[in-house]
């Protein structure tokens, strides 16, 4: 067992992760620059909020809530019905960066997470620009 805290622990655990996900979706709904990705989500987006929270919990080193309930995330396959290009990738990343800043995630951790988020978001692209 490692003494190094996980990103989940560094963020502040369940309550802070919930705060981050809620801020992410609030920004997506409020800010015109995120209209493209907002349009891809069901209204209301409660199920999307919950699924992102559950996924990020495990992805960040906390409880594997998503896997326990739904099985392997299969992110790319689950997102194939949605046209995701560079614009959508960048909207998602910008929205998450703003959410992390707004909830006060440590800057060093923000940078580390944004590198990982970029790799995942870039892999999700499924349409030509």
C-alpha cells in the first residue's frame, strides 16, 4: 500500500468531487461557449452528472462506483453516438478547467489532471474537423 495520496484524496474525496462535477455541469448549462457539448446531454442532465461523478471517482483513485454499477466504462464506445471533434473536445476541457479553478483545486493538481483529461478527451474524438 502506498503512502502517496490519490488524486481523489488530493481533491478532497466524495464531497469535493461532487462539487466539481456539479460546477462542471452548471457551467455547461450557463456559459454560451459550452453550448455545443451542452446540446449533447439529456435534459435534465441528472443522469449525466451522476455518471460523470461515478466515473471520476474510480478514475481518480477513489471507489469504482461506475464499474460496480455499469461495468467497464468503454468510454469511446459509449460516446460514439455523439459527434466529437476538436471543438467539442476543447469545450469539454475548458469547462472542466473552469470548474476545477472555481472549486479551488490546487493548481499543480489541476495541471496534472488536465494532461490526463486531454489524453482521454482527445481519444474520444470520432469526427473530422
